[in-house]
């Protein structure tokens, strides 16, 4: 019998809908749908089923995390600018008690000092930052690894 797919919520934060147009020298030329398609292909190979959302609103992201608690085994999130100051998203990550991998396209530690702190990454399982679209694919490997090894949760 085939192994059941592992459900993973993927949450993209504010301005990521403009990928491919926005600061391409920092974030690259791929659009969000290109990245989502790459993720879907990798997910299929890894035995994951993705539930992908994007929102420009903090409360929506909090709700998406609450929803993930009911429907997913783990979360991959790029909180975008909220990374650096959203206590509400940080608290939601803590509240849902699911493994969360935080992703950034850019290397947040090599940029302006206000991006060096991640209030959300501090309560996540781990952070992958600086590999462009590949950051998301690495995060899928990471979340599968964490979900399948309960000692890591
Ligand atoms: C980002 C980095 C954040 O500092 C920024 O606000 C973003 C994108 C990244 O993926 O590199 O919107 O999360």
C-alpha cells in the first residue's frame, strides 16, 4: 500500500505576491507561482501534499497558522517583513505546536540591521535563508525530516 501523503501548510507573507517584479536584484526573477510550481514538483517527489496560501495581512497569517493546526503536520512559512516584528505571528507559531520551518529568499543577516532579528524564526524549528527559490525546496526537505522524526519535535 502507498504511504499516505504528509500534509504541509505553506504560508507566504506580505509582498511575496509581487515576486518577479519586486527588487529582482534581491529576490530574483521567479514569480510566486513559479516558486509554488517548483515546490509542488518537489513535494510530489517527497510524498508531501501542500496547502499553499499567500496574504498581505498579519491576521490572515495568524489564522492560516491556526488552520494548519487542524489540517497539517508541519508548516513552511516566509513571514516576509513580519519576520522582524510580528509578536502575533510568533505567538501563533508557538501556540499551534507544529514543527515550523522559516524561509527567506535573501540572506537576512547580510542585509539592513533591522532584518537581522527574526522574532518568528526564534520560535521555529529552524530557518533557511539566502538561497533564493531553493530556500523553499530545502525547507520541504527539512519539514519532511522533522515530521518523520518525532525526536526532533
Ligand atoms: C524576505 C526578507 C524580509 O526581510 C523581507 O521583508 C521580505 C522577504 C525574504 O524572503 O528574503 O519581504 O522574507
